[in-house]
C-alpha cells in the first residue's frame, strides 16, 4: 500500500493508527494494514521502523490494538466504561514495553520489534486519556475519528471532507424550505 494512502493528521502517533482503517462506518470499510509489508511501510512513514521486520502476527496485533484504543477512546469521551476485552488487550500490549537509550548523537535507538512500537502507542494513549479534554471525536456520523483537540472547540477531524460535509449539511438545514407548487 502506498504511503500516501495513510493519514498522519491525528495529532499523535497513536491516534494516526486509527486512520489505518478508512471509511470505518461505511458498508465497505477500507483496511489499509493488509499485510506485513503495508504495516512496515506505515511504521517507516511514521519514522518508527523497528529493527525486526513486521510479520503477519504483527498485523493482527496492530489491528487489534487499533480497535481496542479506538473503542476505549470513544468510551472515555462518551463517559462509558471500557470493555473488558479492550482493557485486557491494551494491557497485553504494554507487556512489550522496552527501555530505549540515547545514542551518542542524542537520538533514541530504534524499537526492537513492532510489538515494542505498539506498547509505545498504548502508553501514549493512557497518558492522553488522563486529559480527555484534549481529545475529540469527529462529528461526522460516518467518521467518528478521535483526534487531538487541545482547544476543545473543533467539531470535525482534520479530514477536509468531514468539515465540508458537515458545513454543507448545516447550511442546508438552515435554509428555508421552498414551497412546492404542483
């Protein structure tokens, strides 16, 4: 899958993971993590390529983590409890955490494995959840993507299409109904 098919505008790397599934609520969602190669391409584009190559098991874990983080974020923003299976999956991913050290050039070493990257995403999410006022869900019913919103004032995610559709819908709703003459 081409890198340009991925989106990197969620405001945090863990939020960008959500965009690896496009058109989530349509009749034909678009899975973008179709293979280990696609996952590797996405990790490279995120500048998080681990030393170990991604495997098909890593694709399964990435998709599972994406859904668990997305479900928990939506639950948090809707003031609902987390589903037990999502909580359990996130905790499992945290078991892959690793300590990375600084190199002599003051850069962090690469993660050793894709699972270590996933653990980083899980940890980032947990930290972000401590301040849910900095997160929002897109108001578009067919999107509902979580994104970083420190102002708390945005209605739509950074996708231009969501804001355009929402504004057009609002404009049309505010127009007076024309009388139909037969």
